[in-house]
C-alpha cells in the first residue's frame, strides 16, 4: 500500500470526528477540484497535492468549536499529518514542503505571511475556497484571493 492509500485509510477515520462540513466528503470534493485546476498548471507534484488535500482539514473537531478551530486547524492538522508521515517513514524534506502547503491553505495564515510560493498550496487554496463561494458574503470575501484565472472561471457569482 502506497503513502496516498495509507493516508486515506487513516484520514477517513479522523474526519469522522469533524463537524459535518469538514468530513471525508469535503476531501473528495476538494480533491476533484484540485485535480481539475492542476491540469492547467505546470510542474505539479501530484503526490504532495494529494497528501495536502487529504490532511488540510483533518483536525477541525466539532461544530461546538468551529470558530476556535478555524484559526487553529491548520497548525493542528499539520501536527497530525507530520506524525502520521514520520510514522510511515516519509522523507523529511517532503514533510517540510507538505507542512508549508497545508499552512498556506489558510486565509488567516496567508494574510499574516503573504501569498504562497508553492504551486500545490495555491492549487489547494483555490480548490478549497472556490467550493465555499456559494453565498455572496463568501464570494466577496474569497473570490479576489483566488490564485488562478482558471479557478475564477469555475466560480459563478451567487445572486444577492
């Protein structure tokens, strides 16, 4: 079993603990969108992208702590991913890049540290955020932050 399959098996159980929005179905949707975007981008590390998608929201816990977890979930998710990958002898240099990719998918992190320099992080950001632009409020908040023109073409402005 490869690292992606091992990560999926592990993650499916962990995502059961999350609020209803951030369960395994969310990962399936983000992966589909990420792969759609990646087809229009050069030099994508698909293993890294898949692992980032799998782990990016793995520690969102419950609805009761959603607001608190919004800002903390990237760091918490990184810790969980890092432990899993080290336990599975994944190379340290790849873990380092994955951690940064996961952190870069967070809008608060992006606002504090600036735009990502990592292609896979930009794809993850666009895939994740473009799926939540279903209300005018979310559209106005995130649309201008999308990295790729292709992603913007996928998103329709909601009615007010």
